[in-house]
């Protein structure tokens, strides 16, 4: 079993090119998990800013904006970086992920800065999570004895969702506060800690909101949902980091995921990530499709000259 830090390790093959490898155990079906792939791209950016762009002195990811063009696959991956804008306060690079015969599968922009030296106007906004999540006591979470939270060991389809089996998920004992929302506390089963480069994965690993409707509307939901034959591929994912995690990482993070609209096989997701002292760590927005799981497992087609291919 590969650790997260091993599965996301990349190496430089040039000043602007990097290589990595996507293990099958970090897949959903046959497709590498979108959040895991995001973390791999974060790892590329971190290495690039610590080597090629070391003079910028901008070690921390501030924003990630990725478009998932085609299905990725387990195996070797190549990352090509183009320096777009190098600035005093922030710098932005473009990252392209290719596999196989050079098919481009994920592309986007990563902006780095030095979050530890950020200065400027700071104002209180009185923002807070509504409805308020249940309180949690970390020592009791560790032993699954917290009054309000329990280990979600029965997550369905883990043989298909292998990448989701890498963490312990704790959900409210009384159930989620709303059908269209998920609250969770999470930690790595391996004992690893969450670091800055793991935030992409954190932003994309949670019980599926669509499936929460199974318990409440059996007669009105599609048969694919009743039988669990669904896949939720990411079309777009963005991430904004609000706080630097300690270099050694943290054991626990709280995540709230909420959908505003689920319609015509497409949904949005708003993700809020907080630490165990209640401070905001990161925000994320997703655009996802809702399709049959057969689309995940279907044979891949070669990319045509016009760039078209099956999802």
C-alpha cells in the first residue's frame, strides 16, 4: 500500500518538466481520483517553486484552478510547466498533465506566494458556518467515543472508490444537517499528516451528497442511484488556501461540502476546510457530472485530431 507522500512524489526531468506515477490504489474505478491528481499538480508546483523558481521565494500555494479535459489513467504521468507571470507578491504557472501518446488530460494554473509574510488590510467579516456543525473533541474522535461524531466505516462501494478508503471519515451521529450537505472530520488511516500539498485531495474526499437522497426518496430517485451505479467526474476544481499548515502537517481537518443545485446530471460543490482550532484553511469549488459508472470503466479511445474523445 503506497503512502500519500509516495503516491504524489514527482521528480524533475528538466527545468520545466516533471514526471510522476499514478498507482491503481489511488483511483476511483479505473480513473485516478481528481483530488489526488490535484495534489500531484500541487506537488509539481511546490517542486518548481523550490527549484526553477526558487529566487521568487514563494513556497506556498495560494490558488489552484484546474480543468479536467479527459479521463486520466493509472501509470506514468508527465507534467509540463510554463511560467506565466513572475511577480514580487505572487507568481503564476500553467501546468499541463499528459499521459500515453501525449494526450493532454488536465490543465490549469497554480499561483504561489509566501503566506507567512503576507501583510495588508485585515478586517473582521463575522463569517461562520451556518448551520453550525456539531462540536467535536479530538481526543474522543481518536477512539470513536465522541458524543456527536462516529466513524463512517460503512462508506459504500469502497472497492470501486479505492482512493476514498485511505482516510478515516467521521460523520454526525444524528445524521447530516441537510440532504445537500456533508460535514466530516477526517484523518489519514496511514498516520500521515495533512500538509499543504494534500489540500487538493482533502477538498475532494467525502461521502457523496447525491447518495444521501437514497434514504429519503426511494420511489422518486433514478434506478442508477438506488443501485449505486454512478460516477461523479470532476470537470473543474479550484482551490484557495487561506492558512499555512505547519511543515509537519496536521492530523485532523474538518470539511463541509454543500451543493446548491443538482440538475440534469450536473452539480456544483462548495467545500470549506477548517483545522481543529476552527480556523479557515482553504476553500474549494467544483463542477461535477453525474454519470453511470460504466463511463469510468469504458475502453479509452484515441484522441482525434480535433481533440475529441469519450469522457
